[in-house]
């Protein structure tokens, strides 16, 4: 059973090497050799990381003669941002309520910093 797109994206983002590859691609297209340069790993290992990113639709590859550049595809990252944003709103609301509650406690204790 295939995973949902959000799970595929989060799985791909879970690895620091893949995040570094995405960071490099955020500056522009690159070949596999260019992406492999900063890592102490074989080209086949880098290719495996690229396949995970491609399966999650975080990158795409095109062909121009012998050159196969990889490019960042931002749509899945936007979906993660939206999902995280929902939780951000929830926690901001909870923290606002906690702040209001603490202010109420402080005003009822006469502002002496005492807790009930």
C-alpha cells in the first residue's frame, strides 16, 4: 500500500543527507556528481537518496544530452508547511490561554509573584 504524500515527504526529510541535498538544490539545478561532492559516500549511495527524494516528489530530473540535472520541487514542502501551520496555530492558542491564566493568577495574588 503506497504511503500518503505527506508521509512520503516527511520520510524523505527525516534524513540529514537528503535535507542537505535539498538545501543545495534550493540554490539551483545540480548533477548527481555535484550533489555528491560534499559527502563522504559513493555515487550509488547518493543516487539512493535522490530516488527517495524523487519518489516524494521533492526533486525532479530532466535530461539534456548527457547531463541529467536535478531540481527542487517545492510543492510537497508547501504541504508540510501547511500541515505544521495547523499545529502552530493550535499551540499558539494554547499558549495564549496559558498566558491569560497566568496573568489572572498574578493579578489575584496581588502581583507579588505568589502562586495559589
